[in-house]
C-alpha cells in the first residue's frame, strides 16, 4: 500500500484543531501582508479543503508561526521554494545537484 501524503490544507486544519482554534480565530491571526488586514474565514476554509493555495511566502510563514509548525514542512506541502532561497541560487547546476540529493534522501 502506498503511503498517503498530507496536503497543505490538511496540515493546516490538523494543526489548527490541535491548538483548539476555530477557523474564524485562526483567520483573524493571519494577515494578508505586512500592512493588510486578516484573511477571511472563507479563504482559510478554502485552503483547508485544498480549493485554494496560500498565495505568498508571507502567509505560509504566518501559518507556521501561529500553528507552531515547521515552515519548511509547510513550504514543501505547498509545493513552493521560498523566495529568499530562490534568489540565492546563482548556479543552476548546483541547484540541480541539491534537488537530486534531496530526492535520494527522501526516497531511502
């Protein structure tokens, strides 16, 4: 039997419930951007049901902080490479080697 992979939305929902927060409570803690208002409970519901993905690194990092979840795991589940890491790639060949090593490490 093939192991199932948790989605980003499932991870957020599980962590939210473990902290005893409602969707409304968590949504109020997550800001759209540094100067914007909070996300809506409906947007959070859509994320938790995998109908929408977080649109920015900022949102992923806030979920990690508020829910006490490793941000690396959330970036992986969201299928994103953080912008700050992507900007550090100056040699595409080195990045390709790093990805090959990553693949080998997770398939062992």
